[in-house]
C-alpha cells in the first residue's frame, strides 16, 4: 500500500471484531432489505413506474401496486408518508418577508 | 446506473450474493469484472470496448516495460503508453473545443472555414480510468509496482464502485488486494454501511435540494437576483459540490468494502483548510495526489529547479487540472486562480519576514474558504460572461434587484453543510466502532430506518453526480 493513503474502513479493533463476518453482513443486508420492502412500498411502486415501458415492466408495476396497497392496509407505509408530509411542509416554509411578496404577487 | 437508485440497489444485492458465493478468487474477479461491465454498459454499451481496450493497452505497455526485448527502449515505450492514454482522453474531451477555437481564430483573421465538429459524446469516467492507466504504466516504469496479470488490470480499471467518479485507486493499492480472496470483518462492514447511508443523505437530501430549488435558478439568471441571493447561492454551491462529490466517493468506498476491498480516503473536511495547500490535501485527495506525483513532480520537475520553476510548476499543474475538468475557459480561470494562490502562498512562505505575526487560524480559514468559493463561481458558471455578471452582482449590490429567495430550509442546509466541517474528524469511525458490536438484526433494522428517513426527505428524482461529466 502507498504510504500516503489512508483507508477509511480500517478501524482500530480487537481480534474478535476482526473475525469473518460474511454471515453477519448477509443477515444485516437481508433484514434491511425486508424492512424497507415492508415500509417503503411507495418507492418500489415509483421505481416501477419510472422504468422504460414493456410487458415485464407492466407486470412489475401491477405487482408493486398490489404490494403497496397491502402494506398500506397494514399501516406500514404510514411512517414514511408522515415523514414526507412534514418534510414537504418544511420545504414550503418561507420567511415572513417572502410570504408578503408571494401574497402581493398573487 | 446511479448509486442512489433502486435499480442500483437491486444490482448491488445480486452482485454481492453472486460474488461472495464464488469459491475461487479467480472466478470472483471474473464475476466482478462482468458486473462492472454490466454497470458501465447500463449507461452506454458502446463504450465498454473502449474501457477494455484502454486496460489491454496499459497491460501490454507494462509487460513491455519489464521485457528484455524493450530494455533499450523503455522510455520510448512509456512515452508511447502515456501518449495513447492522453490521446484517448484528449479526443473525447477536447476535440470539439479545439475545433471550435481554431474555427473562431480562423474567422477572426478572415479565413472562415467549416471545420468538422463531431459532437463527441464523453464516455462517463474516462478521466478516471485514463489517470489510473497512466499512473500504472509510470509506476511500473519507475519500479514502484510489478506488472500485474491481465485480469487484475482489467478489474483495476473497470471495478464499478470507483469507475465513473473515483476515488482514483492506484495499482499499488488495489492489485495486491486482488491476489487472495478478501475477508469481511464487522469493522469494515460497519464503516461501509455508515459511509453509504451518509453519502446517500448528502447527495439525495442536501445536494439535490440545494441544486434544484436554489443554486441552479440563481446561477441560470444571476442578473435577476439580489446580491444576497448571489452570495448565498455561492455558499450553497460550495456545500452542494462537496455534498455531491464526497457522497459519491463515500458510497464508492462503502460499496467496495462490502465486496471486501479497501479504497483510500478522498475527502477530509476540506472547508476547514487554513491555506489552499491544506485545501488540496483535503479535497479530492486522490486526484491531488495524482496531479502532485505524476504531473507536478514527474512531468514538470516539482521544486527541483529552484523557486521560480516551483511557482511556474504549481501554476501549470493547476491550469492543467482546471482544463482536465472540461474544455471551457471558466475551468482554466478556476485552475489559474488556484495555481496563482498556491504560488503566492509558497512565495510568502519563502519570503515573509520571520518576525511578522501570523494570521490567527480562524482568519486563515475564512480567507481560504472565500478564495475557494470565488473559484467555485467560475467553476459553476456556464460561461466567463455569466461568471462576471455573477461577480458584478455581488460587488455592486445596490445596482441589481432586492429581495432574498432562499427558503429557511435552504439556509439551514447551507449552515448544516458548513457546520459538518466543524465536527470531530473521527466521528464516523467512533460510531462504526460502536455499531460493529451490535447484533446483525439490530443493525439491519437501524439501517432500514435511516434509509427510510432519507427517502422521505429526498428530492424527487436523482440528478447525476456533478463529477460524472469530468
């Protein structure tokens, strides 16, 4: 390795934490993927809708729509929807002087 | 295929599963190579052969450099290899620019001609893999690295995490890692996951929001914005470009680590630099190291020729660094500004009386930051005239319109983007040390929760990374 380079993923650590961790990583990624599939069906549906149209994509979009409806019925999409609403309100917030200008423009 | 998209997420999960299930290291590398070509081909399949040809050429030159047959012609072979790399880069990047400049010059002296403008498409990442190729053949020539096997060179230049926007990973750093099947450990994975999530946040929330809702509109029409808007948009672009570019390399480092490979750091809180020299030790560190080692020292002679030549070399290095960003006079001016200030800093260090008091650290930081921001105005402006209009609006604040169009969120994001430079330098390392002790299900749920929050905050759609076009 070149002497000047620093590698961010080299952490100080004891030997136990340097043990092989492929299983630990696979479980982490698997659970994260499953959790996101359950709580973020909105993004899966949007992704499907943005793909170039084809018969396969149409089927993906249909399935994603059913999946979103199912997770929404269980309330799993609520946290994302709530956070999105709050964030959109934050995006739309204006300084008092800007609100006055916008009112005048209307 | 952009990192912060579901398409890339699916691609990466499949690659991760397939690559780690390969028993032999050779098959593992072949699978990674195929995945990298699929990744590159998803943008434009026509340029995959160019990537392969570039790797083949550099491999062949390196083999020749250590062959008995070329023992008397090593230097000529090296120059040939470097020249071919530069010709490829020059053709795709500068052909149209120089044709237009020649056409304009001929027209100005009364010899107007219709010169062929090919509207050449710039292959994504061409600068990065060309720089890798040049550093490889120079390092082999200098004896710093041994010639690598063809498979290793193909993978070195094609490896998808760094392929399109760096970091520039040298053969000396990556090829030794290809020699045996890598092992994952919790430390590496914890840091990798934090880097990916942090990069996702910087790109999709901070950089995208700043770009679309404030910085782009102000830079598109500076004449109809107030001086306050112009100043904030300049600060906003400083934050945007840092969050955009460092996000890419954070994610690249994290993704490579999940596949078992270590990439060098590329950013280190650049806006806390107290001089421009310090800035370049913190910003795009692998490019600055490349420019220092192969252009400033290797090609121009560095500081070996005395003070005047040192200043000239600093200036030339940064001018060429600016031109590397693109065929536009704004980049040349950006490079000249950086080169000029670096030379002045060196001159001051050489000539300033020892008894003179030094500026306090905070003042040096403020001066350095504003020189960098001034450079960003040229870097971001579409043309020299636009940059001058922009600067004119700042220096003559009462001549333009009044008002302030940045929303509270934009001001908050700019402040946050600057404040992150005041964070303890090792905050993420400390966090990763804690995360690696947690059980996998807890880390998985935590990771999903963070990505969900970021996804709820992200701006609609994903713009390409700024450095894709370089």
